[in-house]
């Protein structure tokens, strides 16, 4: 076997050790929101609209809150690498403890602020042209979900700690178990079984809050019992060093802004597509959901590559950090090629769960979008990996600036030009989306190459740490 191929396989196995559980965890989290959506639909159309509105608001704030603590995993990974390398092990462990405390404090502050903002948005959203009846039905759901933002972000803080320490196994088990718990609590709270009051739609919000609280407790207990994690897990947030809190906020704020910018970009694209009619929006929604599901694989690869870069650079292994980029992109390309083959060869089968056999207009449009999506997913995956790689360099501000250029200065004008001026309608909007994502991917990867190139090279080469 050629040495280059052997090294790629070795690096690939190490990357997959962390990427696979993370990707499966992301897919399980998608199943949580899917379960909620199904339950809302069973209640009725207005409940689905109101619950969906509440979920959009909650998910936007949750996503940005998660961004605030995402850099914790990179910082923990770097500190753990220094400890394993014998570089003042006790100091490195103290740094990890303080990172955990700071992440929990930051999560608490962000969760409380986000909960208050959710309630305020619930009152203000009617001014954005939403149906007043739908808004009135959404408010109780928002009130029930708002407290859940705090344990949700606590869970994310502990998650980043466990992943940074390369111990993600319990995370996957807990997330999978939460799907069943969420479905059961939804049913109990909606219908008032076991002597509980019948809450209807707000019961879904209460179930969401309960699941986040239980998930946090389960992950905390699991980490506390782990002989490697337990001694480093500190909840004494009042002992947080202010410098550590400032460092995490400085790294996390651009990530939160990046996540918010990306979500906003895709929301605007949906509004542009909606101008072409109900069938176009339905087609866009279906294909976008497929892309979103597959995107979770990219998220797993991105997080794993990001943490790997942090570890290798902490050890001075710039060559290994560069190989991580190549390995992650190769894995992503292989997976996306398989998905693209399914999109192109059996589009009707792929779209069957979304459309009735009589809904020909939306299905035909969706089939065309699948062809575009087959290409789009390569760039979408690459740009997400690029953001993660830059996070491994602690270059979160640069990643944010690049995404602003790619999404808003290139992607959105291209979508408007191809969709409206060129007259290509929904397909044109999606081609603009491809243009924006491709530009973002190229700029992010180029920035990473330049960033690593400026670091001092070392002579020793080590395999990528699993």
C-alpha cells in the first residue's frame, strides 16, 4: 500500500472515532425536533403553525447560545494535549476546570438572556405580519420552552467538555434515549394522562424543557462517574477566573454570530423562494430538510477536525493539522458522492415521504432542486469543515468575516440575480445558494492554509490523535 494512502487510512480511522458519534448525536437531535413537529401536526394545522413559530424562535436563540460555548471543546482539547505531553500537567488540568466553570457561567447568562428575549419576541412577532391567532397560540409554548434554554446550554457546555476530552460515547447514548423520553412526555403532557392536567400544545414546550433538564443531569452524572472526566468537572462557577470568561466570550461571540448569520441567510432564501408560490416553497422546504439531515454528517466531521487541529497545534504538529483538513474533506466528499448518486438516480423515491402522488408541481420542482442539491452539499460540507478548522486555530473572527462575504455579499445577490433577473425562479435561487457556499468554502480553506503556514514547522510527524 502506498505510504500516502496508508497514512490517509490511519488518520481517517482516528478522525472517525470522534466524528461518527458526533454525527450520530446531531442526527438524533434532528429526530427530537422532528418528533415535536409530528406531535404538533397531530393536534391540528393551527397548532402546527403556532408550534412551528415557537420552535423557529427557540432554535434561533438556542443555536446562537450553542455558538457561545462551542469553542470550549477546542480549548479543552488543547489543554488536555498539553497535559498528555507532560507540559505542567497540573496547570493544564486547572485550566480545564476553569474552562468548565466559565462555560457553565456563560451558558447561564446566555440562557437567562435568551429566555427573556424569547418572551419579548413572542409579543413583538405579531408586528411582523404573523396571524394574531397563531401568535396567541404560540405564546404559551414560548413561555414553556423559555426556561429550557438554560439547561439546554448547560448540556452543551458539558458536551463540549466531554468531546474535548475525547469521551463522546455517553453523549450519543443520552441523546438517543432522549428521543424516546421526549415522545413519551409529549404524549403525557398533551393529553394529560397519569392524572396530569391536559395541556395541549403548551405541553410540547414543557416536554422540551423537561428533556433538556434531564439530558443535562444524565450527562453530568455520567461525566462525574468517569474516572478521567470526574476530577476535572467543576460546577463552582463563582470561582471562574474573569480572564477565562473573557477569553471564551471573545472566541464564542463570533461563532454565535456566524451561526446566526447562516440561519438568517437560509431564512431569507426561503422568503425569496416563497415569492414564487406555494408549490415552490413546498419543494424548497422538502429538499432543504434533506440537505439539513445530511448536513449533520458534515457537522460531526467539522467538530472532530476542529478538535484534532487544536490538539495537534498544541503539540506543535502543523503537518498533522494540515492532514486533518485533507482527511476530513476526503471523508466528506465520499459521503456526499453517495448521497448525490441517490439524488440523481432515484429522485422520486427520495422525495416520496414529502409529497402526495397528486402534487405534481411541487414534486417536479423538488426533483430539479435535488440535482442542484447534489452539487450544493459538497460545498456546504466543505464550508462547515472550514469553519471548524479555523476554530481549531482560534480564528473565530476571521471565520465570521468570511461567512459574511460568502453568504451575504456573494450568495444572496447571486440568488436574486439568477432567480429573478435571469428568470430561473426557484432553481436560480438555489444556484445562487451554491455560489455563496462555494465562495465561502474556498475562502475559509484558503484562510486556514495561510494560518497554518504562518505557524512554525516541526520536524516530528505524529498520527492524528483519536
